[in-house]
């Protein structure tokens, strides 16, 4: 697998996800309707900025009491987290979805996982203790906000998950911001900032024309035709 450096991650973190999506399209790496999460996964703290890291995956459930056989021990979960390089993003598929009832995330888990060098979470479940999570700078992308933790427990750790229609495996690069969540192909990570710049330069020519006092429909047609 292509190794992605911290400097490359830093270069991508604050680029808006729509710009990243546009840039990925230029490589014809995958179909344009793949590689990102759907609108059911939303930023809980849209003013916190971009979040990027390597995925740590697991499944959770809260609507039934766990048994010893059905749950992952907390110490085993910590070991699973430490297998993945930093920065880490915890991606949890809630098996109660589309009716999540108990939150894995709150003040306690936020502090634990931040100490383990996780920068945030993505889940089709919910989060709570919003003030405390935001204050500690632990980012969150979820389907809802919840009151209780109910019978929340991890049912497995390290297996691929599907959150928001995106299949995520251990070590995948996940980028999230106020627009949503996208997966970064490691093979493209080093080249994406330049690709973003090239796409935006083309867009700015169109935007500049539309704002220009010299705008005409004919010039717009010519500019759009030049892009195809």
C-alpha cells in the first residue's frame, strides 16, 4: 500500500471536501458516485474545521444487552486502535441503524480516544455530550444526536464497516468537514493538492467571466465549450 506522510495529510486536511471530490474525479480512479458518504452522515461541529486520519473500524449496538460472547473487551479495543498509525479516526457502524438508540460517544469516550491520538469519529449512530466534545476538540460526524448510551457496546473491532454507504476498512484515509465525509485514495494523496489547484483555476475563469462587466452569453458559451 502507498505510504502517506503526515505532511501529505496536513496538506489535505483543510481543503474542502467538495474540492477534493472534484480533484479525485480528474484521475478517473473510481466512478464519480463512489468514495464518499451520503447525506445521512452530517458534521456535528461544522465550525471545527477539517478532520483527517487513518480509520479504526468497529461495529456497535445499543438496543440489547451484550453478552460476554457478543462484546469486545475494552482492552482489546485499545490494542486494535494502536495497530493504526496516527492521526486516527474511529469509524463505527451502528447495527441499530436506521434507528440508533444509544450513543457510544460522549465526554468519557471522547477523552479516552483523544488520549489515544484519535482526532474524531464517524458513525451512522449518534453522539451526545456535545458541549464537552466540542470543547475538547474531538470532531464528530454522525446521523443524529442521542440522549442515552442505553446498552451500547462494541460487537467487533477491525472488520470493514459500511457507514453512509461508504465501505471503510482499517487504515483507510478519511477526510471530513462541514460538507460531509470522503475517502482519500492513498495512491492519489500526494497529487491531490495540485489537482485541486488546477480544477479551481478552471472554475475561476468561469466565475470571473460571470462577475465581469464584459460578460456576454457568447463568451460564456465559448468558455464552457473550452472546458469540455
